[in-house]
C-alpha cells in the first residue's frame, strides 16, 4: 500500500469528488464521509463554527428542534457516545477526536403539538455542519449504526427528544490504518442515483432538466 | 413603503444576514427563506444544479431515500402542490415560479427494514439544495403547512414514501406585494437560539466553545 503523503491524500480526495457540474458548490461536490482520522485535535474555535453553521439552518416554524451533545476525546460524553456505537463503527470512529450526537425535540415548544419535521430539520442542520466542516478542512461522517436507547440512557436524554445521528469529526487520516474492507470503501469513488431516479415531474416520470 | 430597487433589495438581504462569525460560509450565513418572489422564471440548467447538490448529500447506508416532485408554473404538478398548501401559504407561495415536494422512502431497499433516517436524510439533501439555490442567486422557502394526504392522493405518491416538505423556489421579489403581516416578517432580522441552548457537553450543560 502506498504511504499516506500529501500526494496520495490529494489523489484520494480527487477520487472522492462528484463529477463536475459547472455551478454546483465545490463544498457540496467534494464533501465525503471518511472513516480514517488523524491524531490532530479540532480547535474549539473551529467547533464553534460548525455549530454556528448548524444553527442557521431552516426549520419548520423556526422551531430549531436540533440539539447536539459534543464529546471530545478523553471526556465522558465521548466515551458514552463511542460506547453506544455498533462494533463495526467503533472500529474506526474511535480514531476521530470528536464524536457528537444530534437529538431532535419531538413537539413544538409553543403549543406541544407533534413536529413531524423534527428529524428532517435536524438533518438539515447537520448538512450545514458537514459543509462548514469540509470548508474548514475538517472531515465528518454521520452514523446510524448505534443503540439509540443506550445513548439515551447513558447521556440522560429526555423522552421529549428523538435520538438523531452520531457524527465523527476530525482531520483526514491514513486509510492504511483501517481494516481491509473499510479501506477498500475508503478508496472507492462515491456513488449516487442518477437524477432521473430522484426528480420527477409526476410520480416516477423523470423531470426534464 | 420604499419602492423595491436594487438598493432596497440589498438593504433587505443585509438585514437578513446572520451576525458574522469569521470562517462560517457566506452561503450558510446569508441564506434565508423569503415569501415574495419575482416573475422571473428559473432555468432548467439551474434547477438541475439544485438537485445535483441534493443528490450528493450523505445518507444512512447511502440509501438516498429522497425523491422530489417538481412543479413549474403552468404545469399540473405545480397546481397540485399549490392546492395542497394551507391558505396562509398559498397567499405567497403562488408567486414562486417553482414548487417542489420532497418525499422519503420509509424502508431500506436492500432489506425492507425501517429507515429511521428517511426524513433526516431528506432534510440534509434539502439543505444542500437550498445552499446551492442561494449560491445561484435563487431563493427558496420550505413549508410544512400543507395537507400531506391531499398531496399524496393528487400526486399518486405510494405509501412506501413519507411526505416531506413543500419548497418554493424562485428569485427574490418585492416585499410590498405581501399582505401586511407577512411583509413585516419579510423585513425582520432572522433569529436563532444561542449556541449555549443547542450544544451541550452533557445534557443541557453548554459546551465550552
């Protein structure tokens, strides 16, 4: 395997780019979700920018249902989040210096009615966070593979909140540190459905774009 | 009321900017959700970029649960989406040249198991779309105020999909065309909870950032 150098790193980042469509933001086209993180710590100033980006997302009725539990390597919250992860995620996520968990308030504060957009809007805030992270040179990876009730119990999250996603945040590390199967995924191009399969003029009829 | 000129438009856009935090992406800080849209049509080339941006969002297991129904003024899909909106949204949304509806596949295609991130990930794709729209000079506004079952019926959306959000897309229009109460909201600064209320080191203890 090639040594991880600035050159092989650049080759990996290039491999992960979405095919160019002129006018699409680079930060959207180039963002991906690595599994190998370096030892480098994330500064508080940069973490603040990530959540600042999340904060300005749109939400139904401006409810801002999102909350984030932030763990940094060595603290209790980090250990609890890591501990709730499925083993196949622990293997790699433990290399990230930051682990965070999103949760979403289920009901509107103003009237107590169910907010059916609580996870939708939390996903939007998380997308903002990820794009901001990428812009700062950070990398991030969200996971659904964890035990939400274990996280709820160990982190004392009230029932009024739905458990969202765990996210690993840090700087890109050496893919060679990953187990074989994960290394192969790390070094494979990103894939998405073609537009024809996701944008319709009427149900399952591709929109003319 | 002042006439809508390039100058008053710029003053409005400036009023809507989030307070600067150096390093936070302008597109995140400046994006907002207008209710007044101009007559100007949106090109197919630009619409394609919006959905291209949505397409590259992250999703649980790379499921990409998002689908979009795209309506353009004058077509049936537009009329059906508009018709499903609550009256308080119809009032202004009818000025937008594009109305789209997001829906989210409830189960993973591979194994039929429930995907609890279906709306979360659709929200993430929508956030990408909105940032891309803003970068192109377009504006957008998502709405939860509509009858999802009416939309499902008129647009023939299968039960396998959860109804997401309606989004208005177009170019910024004159706030003076809005009813008084909406005009006031159009001309008010955006507000968000402070970071201390959304980022915790342990539950409801603000993280030190």
